């Protein structure tokens, strides 16, 4: 896919999207950006995929950010809104996706980790928003207002200095920190736990949580009630209690 810079695989309902350009530190070149968009769209439309994982090959770099050499060569000024595929901004999916951050996540790499619903980081991973050091910008960082405190966000954005994985965990940016040798297996285990749950409930819950971050409490309650009407009326809503009563694993149909 896209000259091999992004690999796509599916295993038992879990799609693994892997950035694979270690020579260029998985920088967000045009080819990489197109590959990511293609992979994310494929994940969203493939009925065999229930949960996604976004990661990178190797053990040193998740994504070093924008391709500054390409930007300089093409004199890129104001990037178009579709410049980088950003979930819930210019690319909409309705399935959960987890970032497995295997190393440096700077600039656009920070963005990719941020846009995923959950994040697991290797203990040597580092995160930074260095745009202020290069006279670029991070308007994409707006979702951080509901992910960390304003002062932490302000420090990251104004200094451009990196933080380690443990600090990212402490401020709520990542869910788990693990050793590099178990990063993918740990992330796969988390993905399987989500995959095994009722798919209609998982998708409605994901949407509810994002809507709650954008709306007031009362309005979000009304939206949540509406989202879950279809869940309560589904065949799966009957299958869940039936499986519990019969002491067996539920057989979800997604309808």
C-alpha cells in the first residue's frame, strides 16, 4: 500500500496499521500521509475490522512529525485541512483505534497518538510538540483541552520540549506504559478486550464520550439517550442477558 510505507493487516477482527519508513523516521511525507489515509479508510469500511491499532516498525521511532525537508522544498505555507488525516477532524471513523507508540512521537507523531481513542506507549517513548521551535503551528492540538490541564498543554506547546512516557501517563495522555518487548502484545490484548464486547455498545459509547467533550452536560445526556436507543432495541441487547443467564459467551450480530 502506497509504495510500502504503510502496511495493513487484519487478525481476528483487529486491524494493525504500521508506518514503515524507518530510514526517514516515519516522517509525514506526502506518500506517508496518503498511505495513512488509505489504511484508515480501509479499516473503517472493512466489516471484518472491529478495532484498529496504529503503530510503526522498529523500536525507536513512532513518527518524527512533518517532513520538514519536503515542506521547505515545496514551500508549504498554510497546510490544507486535509494535509494530514486527523480522526474526528477531516476523517471520520466509527470504530475504536489504539496507538501503540513504539518510540519518538514528535509533532505530527504526537498528533497521530493524540487522535487515537486510546494509547499504549513503550517506556522509552518520548512525546513533543516542537512546532514553536520551527515557526510552524499545532492547531491540531485543540483536543488536548479535554485530555490534560491547560497549564500542561501550555508548557508542551510553548516550550516544544519533550516528555517521557511516564510523564505522558501521569498527565493522562497515554493509558499504559509497558516495556518495548510487550508493546504490541499488550496493545493486542487491550484491542481484543474491546473487540469481544458488544459492537453497537462500543461504537455508541465511543461517540458519546466525544460528544460529551463538546457539549454541556444536559445536552450530552440527551444525545447519549438518542445514541443508545438503537442499542437497546437491537438483537444484541437481548443476546447479552440471554448469554449471561445461560452462562456462555455472547454471540454478537451487530444488529
